[in-house]
């Protein structure tokens, strides 16, 4: 059972499920369902798919995540960024609105699901760590701006296009003469209403005497109110006859069983987009899940989250959906509404299933401008321009990565932007570790502690060089250590012993081992002893498998203070001046 629970977390929380959890989950599901109905329709439109695809992608994936996922509050389904990435990936291959486009979306979901599942089964969730937070923040900010701009055509009632920000802006300007005044009025008023709902409705309801729970429910139902009112006006006044674009007929059914297109050529074209969608979706999802779990002192398993998200995407592929992940907004709503277990997601799926059967005819006259306003208000909350100011103040390298990611995403498209972000994250990591911080340390008077000679007043000895290496040693930085020691010996010919303080070294790869051997031979030729201190157990275990220790021109000391005592003479004291 413990082994089975590792892959089926439902067996863990399901054993302790009680009436109180059921009640809380049911209320949370009601609130999230109300929120998801217009949001699912809107995100499907953003992905270039029929509106029902958004609802379909919110049913089976949620049920599968409830079985395999570990987060108690994560709400899985279509999200803005993944919807945009889906449109960007498929729009370059298949024409929007065709059966081939929908089939390609299924294939994309299947590929993404299989990749996530494989990463989870092989416990490779750490790969997502290579995508740094500044790069993710920059990409999401740029994506939010792209998404909002892409929806302006629906607000204005024009036929603009484009995949990048310059293309969109040029296209919108070129079609300004075709603006539909009625559509513009619906779009602008709905957008203004939804912004007010976010900021002003809940405080107003509280002033009117409503309790916090009811005020919260009514606030979350704001988009539904916008849908009801604009749909009623369009139907009652016949606004579609005046050029107002509407959703039209939506199939009245549960998600159908569908088969992705498995043509080798299509799979080859979608492999890279599927990988990028998988990584971005997982990073966004696990970040939200970890944040919400920490608030209740719970834990999630990133590797199991990969399995849960993989199962959700595979489910979407066979039930008429498209790629999904854990959404920030709906997960926070789910958490705030009191969700206790993933069963809240299962109840949400049931609610959406009822909506798919009974409510879809009611959205026939729903204006596209209303859905566009819903998307704009949702994604502008993702835009965080302040990340540029924060990274500029803290790290110019992070600032450069954020700026490049934002500019390329806006100017060259989503795929190039996120691919560049991934590459930048890896390059930044390699640059950082290729020149590890190496500190020359000395003894703090009256203690057994050693500190940087340029930051503290410490005791040193002209015959002894002690270097603290603040990074694991591997192929990228091995030569840097060799060059550093050679340069230091050139400037201090009196040195008779060199101690490498390994307290911060967690691993030594084979090329780094060869560099250590080269340093040992270099020092041996100069009659200089090479010593190690404070070597961690796992590192020592690896070193014992090679000939390095037997050929070492010195000793391995348990502590740096022991090395100091053994290698220095009694009349060694010299105070080093404080540096910058």
C-alpha cells in the first residue's frame, strides 16, 4: 500500500476523508465552477479552438489530477499562457478553425502528457530548476502583454492578426477603420466592469453587510454576471445582426472520446513546442502548488506532480481538449474557498459536466468581446513590469535575462521567447559556476573559524595558502581552479603548503578530479604540499575510488583548524588588514 500510495495519492487522503472535508470541498467546487465556465470558453478561444474545447479540457484532466496529484488545492485546466503557446505552436502548422487544427491540439496535449509522465516516472522534476524565476517572470509578463494585445481585435470588432507584438499593433492600426461601435461598447464596458469587480465589488458588498464568504462568492461570480448580461442584451436587441461576433452553437454533450493525430510529420513538428509547454506548465503549476501547500504546512511531491499533470494532459488528448496545467488564479480561488482535498477538483469536473450538458445552448449569443474582456482582465494580473526594477537593483545578470526574454517574446513570438529563456537560464548557471567564488581565508583570532582575508581581520602565514572553494567542482570550472592556484603561486613564491578547504564542495566530477591531479603534480614539482580539509563524506567516498588520495602530496584534515595547527609554526602571526 505505501508503494501504491506513492503513485496514487488518492489512497492516502481518501482514507481520511470525512463529512467536514466533503462540505468544504463542495463549496469550493461551486465557486470554482462558476469562475471556470466563462474562463474555459475564453481560453479555448485564445488557443484558436471552439469554445467547448475549454470545457472539455476542464473535466477529465481535473478528475485524473485528483487521482494522481499531490496538491490539495491545485485546480488543473486551461490557462492563459499555455493557451497562447498552443495557438502559437499549432497556428504555424495547421490553419485555425479546421478539423486538423483541433486534432493537432489533441496531439500536442498527448505529447506534453507523455513527456511529463516520463519525467515523473524517472524522477527528473529537477530539470525545471534550470528555468530561473526571473526568466519565468519575464516570459509570463511578456505573454500577458501578448495575450491582452491579441484580444483587442475582439474588443474592437475587427479582423486583425499577427503572432508578435509589432505584427499585432501594425495589424490593429491598419484595421482601425473597421471598428464596430456596438462591439467596442460591449468590450470596453465589460472590461471596465470586470476590473471594478476585482477591486471594488467585495468591499462594497462588505459595507452592505454581507458576510465574507458570500461576498467572496459574488465577487468570483462577476464574470458570470458579465456573461449573462451581455448575452441577454445581444439576444434581446439582436446585436449579432449589427456585426457583433458571437460564440454561436456549442455542442450540448459531455466530452467526446477523441483520437490525436499520430502522423510522424506532425509529431516531429510538435515535439519542441510540447517540451516547452510541458516545462512552462510544470514550473507554473508546481510553484502555485508549493505556495499553497506551505500555507497549510503541507507538502507536495514535484515528481508525483509531473505524473499528475501528465495524466491530466493525456486525459485531455482523448476527451477533446488541449494542453492543461495548474492555474494560478483558479487555484488561489479554490484554496481561499476552503478546498480540503483534490476531491474539490472532482466536484468541479462534475459541475462543468452538468454545464456542458445543460448550459451550452445559453451561450449561443455570448459576444466574443465579453470573452476577450475576461481574458484581458485575467492576464493583466500576470504582468509584472516591476520585475525589471527589482532585478536591476539586485543582479544585472538577472535583469539582462528578464529583459531579453521579454523583448524576444514580444518581438519574435512565444516559442523563441521561452526557448531563449531556457537557454539563458542554463547559460547563466554555467557562467556562474564556471568562475566559482574562491576565498583566501585566515584564522579569526581567538577562535577556530576561518574567514575571507579581504573581509575580516584574520591571522595568516606567508608559507601557507588556504583557499575555500565555494562551489562544487565539475568540468566547467575545473580549469579555473588550476589557473587560480598557478596565478596565486606566481605572486607568492614563499608558499610551502596549499590547503583546499572543501566545506562547500558537494561533488567532484571526473574532469575536476583530473584537474586536482594536475594541481597535485604541479605542486609536487615545486616541493609544495597539497592538502584537503573538511571534505564531505560523499565527496571523500568518490575520491577513494581513484588514485588521487594515494598520490596526494599532502594530507586530508578533518578540520581546517587542525590543518592550520599542523602546517604552521609558532611564530606565524600576522594580522591581515580589513578589505572591501
